[in-house]
C-alpha cells in the first residue's frame, strides 16, 4: 500500500474544482494508494518531464511515484487545458 501525499498547491487546486468533479478526483486519489495495481485507472507516463498523469474527466492529476519509500506525491490537479502550462 502506498501513501498518497497531496502538495499544498494541489490541495488548493482540488478545492477550486466544482463539487461534482471533486468527488471523482478524490476517489481517484484514494485508488492511487493501491499502486501498482491501478490498471483500472487512466494513468500514463509524462513525456519530457518526470512523473505521471491521471485522467478524471476533463481534469488531470500530475504526480510522482517513489517506489523505495512507497509514496505518491501529487503536485497538480487542474483542468486539462491548463495543467501542462
């Protein structure tokens, strides 16, 4: 079981999401704790920068995985049109 840490910036971004999408994003974050058995989640490795992205509707969750410490650190949660800027 992995520990999921949400950064301060990502926490603010999570609270800015409308409630109907926030519950789906929160579910995604809870499921992320069961990494690496997360095949049912939409996760891909990022190109050009370290880390991964998860997709929940129009929102993207950017995170890094530390296998040695068994932690997942979430850095950004934003709409898909803004997250990669």
